[in-house]
């Protein structure tokens, strides 16, 4: 059975959406929801605001209630009938995220065994046939086929095959009906 490895943040979980809501609610800004959907936070926020975002992301509980991306659960459940599913999340950047991320995965994706969840720093260690990730740096280091999941921070990249939704993942990886 082929291995399909999935990133968590901004692939399975709508991390950017949660951060956008925080910016609109808690930051003194003239930015709109549309601004935050079309450009990365790095492009839009002042360095002091980016530092504040990193602090917020490192608080215990931040990753506990991130919304699941539309159609992710249903699609991944179907994919698990055809692929060995792994989750690889670069949790080392935010050490307080481990418990939140594990609990989140157990809550929303309980069909993925704990033994198939990898908390790592660099995804070059992942041995899989496919990796779906939103970070180009992770796909560059990956030895299998990398699939770029569209996010505001990777819109200009033309290096990898791209998917923009879980419906597109389904069309790419599941047999026709």
C-alpha cells in the first residue's frame, strides 16, 4: 500500500483562518478578511505584530480548537481505504503545541492511529510516497512526490503540483466513482 503523508497546519487544519480571526478581532488594524485571504501575514503585518502572532501560537491551547479544513475529514477517511495515511507536523517550532495537536488529531481524525503521527522539525526524515504540505521548504526536502496545498504564503510558487481544496485531493488520489 502506498504511503500518503499529510501536513496538519493549513492542510488539515485552518490555522491561517484562526490567525486571521485573531488579527481582525484583537489587533489594531485596517486589514479586512479579504486582505488576509489574499496575502500572507508576513506581507501584511508589522514585524512587532508578527512577533505577537508567534507568541500567541506558542501559548498552550492555541492549536486545540483550530477548525478542520472543509472536506478534510471525509476525504482523508476515504483515502485511508487506499493509502497508508500518516500525519507529519513540524511541531518543534512551537513546543507547547504537542498535546494540543495530538488531542486535535484524536478528536477529528481518530481513525488515524497514534503510531502514524509524526512530530518533527525537518520533514526530510519522512519516508513516504507522497507529502501534501503548504510549505515549499518541506516539499523541497522531501524525497517522494510533493504536492503543494494552496495557502496565502505560497501563491506565487510554481515548483510543485498544487491542490487548493480537499475536493482536489480527492480527485487526484481517489479512483473515479
